[in-house]
């Protein structure tokens, strides 16, 4: 036992040396081998290792053996039981060196320290092993003493019991100390966990700090303006809906804000209704759903979605209907109109189940049965909300929404309707229409670019929505947390996860927005086309002021615009962008002229051409608007006391009024003096047969451009204005815009679509039947041509004819529609179904195209 105990005394050092060797790797060996001239201690360690291995001492031999990949393994498996006395003696000299200590060697090299530990362990083990052998001999002697020791053992056992009792007491004390140690360990782990959570919490909220500080500062500033802003927003919501943007701006900037400041009510000087009541993410989502992106449309969107009264939208161009359908389709939108016999039943179901309802195409009066819905006449009974519709009470679902639209461009609603609904004017704006038309032209010319743009808009909107949701979730968790935030592991983990996701989304957003800027720059090249098309549409819209019959659909105009783009693509497939834009503007301008002239009275065609010319020149900044307005309105004298007397007896008072007012324009200063000094010359010009081409008296011939010359003609010889206007159009647009095309029935049919009817507005005694029959014969449609003269009892026959025509591809001609006015709403419904069918067909084609594109892509990849 003594021998074994002596041997065991050497084992800890041996095991420590073995572990140190196992910890060494190739890198450590390379570290020692890399010495050109090793430190003295490292060299001594390596000499000692070489002696133990029975090799020659010296650094070169050591480096050679260190290069052996099994060097460490050989040391671990070294035969330590057979170390010779000679080697032990040599090693003893090294180990007796006070500097040959692992700690000292470790200061020079950690790898050498492990080898030093191994050398010392081998020396100790070998030395002790030499001492074990003699001790075995003494084992026999010890056995003799064993018997005596056993007797002593019995005596000692009695003492042992006493010791055991003491040990039990000590064990109990030990267990208490051990328990205390465990409690301290658990507390330390908990503190470490809290410290880790605190780090995560600080890291997670660090990014939010800047935003929250900015938001807090903005909210504090907004809080000071809250009363005035709420007052302005309430006024805007209540009164501004029916007005166009210029009137809204006038109300807000020049009337309401001014009055609010006079009354010292705190209000944001840069008050913006849309920014005050709508989130940017919501507005972007509306834009994706079809709401134009201009500020006027955004304000309309806020009024519709935030108003307490149901919206009644003035929507002559279908902008609002398109947006509402896209926005509410996912919630099961129900579409009704007052011509449907069961519209009230559909409304009842929607009220009960919380579905949105769109009542379209209303006129200036609403059905009285809608009163309870418009007034929100809700009765609360026993925790239930009820509303009376007709003769029954229906349970009211708070999720119910009600939208009303009218196609009337300028309806006159009674005060009762105005108080029951929120009237919102959705008349199309130039900025919004221009953006739509830009999308159309780019989609036709560069479909890849527009698809990228659409995809980016959706991705950016989704990303910003996700960011907002994450921020709200962080605030919700912080608000709902109870006690210390560090104790809520779910909160900290969610915060960390949200932070990671937020960073990823922010990076994606940054890349997407940079890409969007590049795409927008590429799209901008086509803006002149969209701008010209937008101008021309509003020229068409203005024609409604000349005659109420002139109402032009935006959908049909967009069809015409698409046709123009296709024609130009076919004619100039490889032309440069600049050339294609010029060609498209030229072609589409004349296409609009040709298309519109078919529906204009003869006396209005020149007026239409002149309006087109003026608006195009105005957009190009080639028209002085003060001079143009004078041309339209003439001169009105407000103060005749200060007016100079007419020096020319041959000049009428009305003409002199025009001259005196014309003299006030910058380009015409001195015109009155010219009449005084050169009255005879002006009279000669006045009496000429063609004053519009006769040189003007004096310096005015060279001083006036074409429009200014027209102003003088308009002032003195208004009978020649038509000729001047014709010349003006020819010089700026071309001769063809003063020569209305002859009506060709064939061209009309070619330009039409199968989903929109052709309407013939006829003068008394005119009948297009023969022309249509001839066209049907030349087109191969004679056998599929059906005609019917409407009148009493003919409505069912007409309905059946239309159904058969849609099914079999026939031409249906309905004459004398004015004799069946009561059936016209039903005809409108049939036409609307054609439009719905067209939309469905378009969606099916788009779906098929996407499938084909995916199939081609897979084939290309494979």
C-alpha cells in the first residue's frame, strides 16, 4: 500500500502532464518549430525531451522530431516504466534547475510549458517507481504486523463510533453549507440571465429610441395644436367633400386658418387634412387599390373612410367605384342599385352579417327606404343593436359599411340628403389622371418596367406595413408587461426577434426604394405622352359646359389611348424613345379629334379644335394666359368715369371698351394713343375686307404675335374671329384639325369594341338603318344583323335579342329608343353586364399569360 501510495503521489502530476499534451495541437508545435534561435528555456525543455526519447540533444534534432505528425502521440504513449537510471540522472539535472518550472517556461511559450510539465512528470514518476521495488520486499514484514494491527483495530473501532457521530454532525453542517452554495449559484445564474436580457432589451430598443424621440417631439408639438387641428379637420370633413381642390385650398388657407388665428386658437400653420387623419401606410395601400395618388384623391379617401356619415361619391369617371371594389372585395362586397327589385333584401343581409355594400348609379333623389340606414337609426335592446328596414327589424352588425356613388357630374342634392350623407367629389384630377395614363403607356411600351414598378409599390407598402406592425407590437408588449421587464422572457425574445425582422425589412425597403427611384426615372421619359393625353381628356370634359350632351367616359378614352399606343408600336417598332413620343402625341391628338368630332354638333367642332390648341400651348408655356382670358371674355369697363373718351366716331362703344381694357395689358400699352394719333389708319384697317390678314397700323404690325393680333380683331371686328381662330389652329396644330372628317360608318365600327354600344343621336328625318345594312353586308354580318324598333311591349323582345347577340356574336340595332324611356335603365344594366364580362375575360387572359410566362421560365431553366 505504501508503494502504491508513493506511486499514486506521482500520478496527479503525470495526469496533468498528459492533459497538457493532449491540449497541444499542430499549431502549437508549429509555434515552437518556428523559432530560428529558440529562447534558452524552450531549448532546455526540448533538450530534456530529446534525452527522455533517447535522441541527440540540439535544436536541429528537436525541430526534426517536432515535424513528426505523431510527435505528441508518441509522448503520450511514452514507456515511463522503463526509464534508465542514466536518463533519470540527466533529467534530474534539468529538473533541479530553479528556472525549469512550468510557470516560468509558460511565460516564454505555452506549448513549451506543457512539454516541461511532461518532462517533470516523467522524472518524478521514474524516480518514485525506482523506490517502489524495495518497498514490495517490506510487504512481508508488514503482514506479520497485520495481526497485531487488527487487534489495535478492534480497539480503534470503539473510538470510530465516536468519530462517526462527529462526522454526522459535520455532514449536517456540510449539507447546510452546500444548500446555501446552491442557492447562491442559482441566484448568480438568475442575475446572469437578467443581465443577458437587459443587454437584449437595450439592444432591441436602441434602434427605436431615435424614432420614438422624434415621434415624441412631433406629438408634443402636435398636442399644442390639437384643438385647432381637430376643429379644422372636423370642418373639412363636414363641408369640404363636395368641392374641388382649388375651393378646398381656398377654404382652408384663406378662410378657416385665417379665422382660427384671429380667434387665437392654436393650430398647425401647415395643417394638412390627409396627414392629420390618415397613416402613410394606409394611403399607400389605397393607391395600390386604385385610388389616384394626388392630394385631392387622398383627401377624398380620408373623408370616405373616416367620416361618420355614409359617403355619397360624385364619380362621373368611375374612379371611386374602382377603388371601393378593390378595397372591399376581400370582405365580400355587395353591389346593388335602385333598379334592382331585391336591392333591399341584399342590403338587409349585409347589415345583418356585416358585409360592405356599394349602391351605384343613384340620381338626385334616394329611395326613402334607405332613410334608417343613412340616419343610422339603431335601436339598442337587451345588448342587441337593431335597425328597422321596411317593415322588419334587422340585427345591426358594426362591421357593416355603406357606399353610394353617382355618375352625375354636377348633381344638385337636397339639404336633407346632404345632412344624411357625406358628399364627396371624386371628379378626376389632372395630376391623378396623368399618373394613370403614364402607367398605361409604360405598360404598353415597356411592360417589364411597369411590372417591376407595380411589384415594388406592393413590396414597399407591405414592408412599411410590416414595420409599423412590428413597432406597434413592441409598444403593446411593453405596455402589457407586469413587474420588471427583465422577468418577462417572452417579451425580451419577441423584442429581439422583432428587432431582427425590422432590420431585415428596413434593408429591403431601402433597396426597393432605391430601385423605385431608378424605375421612376426611366418611366419619366414617357411623361410627355401622359401629360398630352391628360390635357386632351380635360378638353373633352370641358365640352360638357358647352352642351350637357357632351359627356365622355374615361374608360372609353383610355381604350382610345391604348389603341393609339398600339398603332404607333406597329408603325414604329424600332424607333427611338423621343421619336416614338412625338409620333404618339401627334397620332393620339388627331385620334381624339377624329373620335370626338363624331359626337359634336357641326357648330362646336372648330371650338373644340381651338380649345385643344390652346390647352396644348398652355401646357408648353407658349400662351400668355392674361391675353388668352381676354380673348375669351373681352373687356369689361368697371369705372367709366376714368375711361378715356372714344376719339373715333366710326368705332362702337363696345369696341372702344375692349380697346381701353386691352390697353391695360403689358403688351398693349399705348394702344389708346395709337387710336388717337392714327385714327384714319385704324379706320382703313377696320373697313378692310380681310382685317385678319391686313397689316396693322404703325408699329403694331411688328409688335404683335398671332394671338395678340387676334385680340385686336376680337376687340374691333368680332365677325372675323372665326377666321382668325381657324388660322391660329392651322399654324399651331395643322390644317387637318380644321377639317372635320366625314362620318364613315365603317371607321366607327372599326374603332368600337364589343363591350360598348354605339349610340346614334339623330336629327328628325335621319335614319341610319340602310347604312348599317350595307355595312353589315360588306362585313359579312348580313345574316347576323338584327334590328328592332322600340315602343310599347317591345322591351322583352329587345332584351332577348341582346342576349342572343351576346351569345351568338350578332349585330343588334335598336331604333327609336326615345319611345321606351322606362326600359332604358334596364338597357343600362345589360350594358354594364357586358363591361363586367369584359373585366372577367381580361382577368382570365392575364391569368393565362402569367401561367404561360411561368411555364416558359421553367422550360428555360431546365
